C-alpha cells in the first residue's frame, strides 16, 4: 500500500510518501480501506517530539473508510461497509473500561500515536471501535468527526456539565475543535463568546452560532469578556491553547466558573495565581477524548444534521506535509482532510 511514513521524528521533511507493508487484521480486528483521514494538532506533536512513538510510523487519528477484511472475532460488519473509527483504543478489561469510562483505560492508546493510523490506503483497528457511517454523511465529513466532536462533547457536556442559559468562552474558535465547541454549546442552549486571530474567522464563528466574537490580536480578550458579561465573567471556558491564553482564561471566569482543558498547543506550562481558586471558587477540569458511548451519540447527532463537520481543505494523501504546514500556520477554519 501507499502511506505517508516517517522514520525519525523531526520537521515536515521527515514525512515520506512511500510503499509500506499491507497490515493484516488480527483477532478482533478489521482492516479498513481508508477513504478519508482528518488532521489534528496531535499529528504535529507526534511527528515532532512526543515520546512513545513506534518507528517507522504512520500517523492519522481520524479515519473513515470501508471494511476490506475481517480477522477472527472481528465479525459484525460486512466487506465494503462504510465505517468511521473511534480513535480511543482501550483494553475493555480494566476497572475503568468495565465501568464504561474507557477513555481512562489503564492501557489507553490513540490511533495514529502509539499505533499506526490512517495516513495510508489501509489501516487495521479493533472491530469494537468501528461505527457505521450514516448514509447521508460523505467520507470526508465522517473523517472530520472523531477527535474534535468526541473531545468537545466530553469536555462540555460530560466534564464541564454546560447547561442551558450558561455562558461559554471558546478559545481559538477557528480550529477544528473550536468550531465544534460552538455548535455543541448552542445545542445545549448556552451563550457563546468566541475568540480568534482574524475577523474572517470570527465571522465564520458567528455563522456557526457564536453570539459574540473577540479578535485576540486586536484587544485584550479577558477585558472584552468582562464587558460582554457586565463584569460577571463566563460560567465555562473551553481551553485548549495553553500558556498563551491560560491566565486570561482564568481571569474570564465568573465566580464558581469552570475551565475545561484538553490540550496545550502553545506549551506544557503556565503561570497563574492560586488565590482566585478559593476566593472565587474556580475549577480546572481536565478532559481526554471521550467514551465509546459518547462517540455513538455524536455520530448520531451528526447523522441527523444537528451537528455539522466544517471542512476547510481536502488534500491528496501524498501532500500530507502541505496539509500539516497549513495547520501549523493556523491558516484554516474547521478541519483539514487527507484522501488516499
């Protein structure tokens, strides 16, 4: 098969479009012929520096395609069936998996990080991680769902418990995950304030339902949040940027507010004051992808049209480096997709 492979971590130049051995479906697995694969910020970190990446490596976390082969015990599908893959790989046996909290699995792995992923014509995955694609959903849109929709849903609905009538600040609303957070928040009945680095991205954020937009390149966003909320602050902050916004995110919270975080694009460390956590009774809530039950829920909502994947650009697989460069330049709104 053809795949985009790197043999050592580094810059964009390590990505090579080349022949790779066809994977074979083992016990409990299926082989998928990849029709579309979404990019994530994780792809950049895996290629550049994250530990525990097996080499040579094939990235790609968000996979949609057709069943090409079924291993022993991988029944439940038929050859040619359209599926999308839950990228959270769990053991199914530990105490967390048995409690339905499989994203806390003791042997947790992510497709495209610790195991080979979808930057290829074929990928093998556990059959239990495959979900049929609704008929109305193209492969490209299905591949835009897994990480962004699952993560955003788990962050806002399960972890932060966002409720109707509450206010939410969505950081970096032009990102794939940010564009999803706006939609989920509006579905939940919340008021949304979105930040982005350009007026064009803010316009698109408002088209998705954001009530207000803040260009963080032109203004101090915590001050603007306070203006928009009559000095109260927001109930929840959707944070995934890291140190570049973290302190401002905390300042944007109302008393009793919750900051929910799933990543740190701008770095792993942030400096902030401790006192507001007890004087204002604030909470920081960590979040990591989501459960299989939540994945089924977001696929259902996307299939019904209640939530919509936003795609910025589609690249042929051989141009994965160009796609990653566009992501690194932050010159996109929504999701970037590869097609073998």
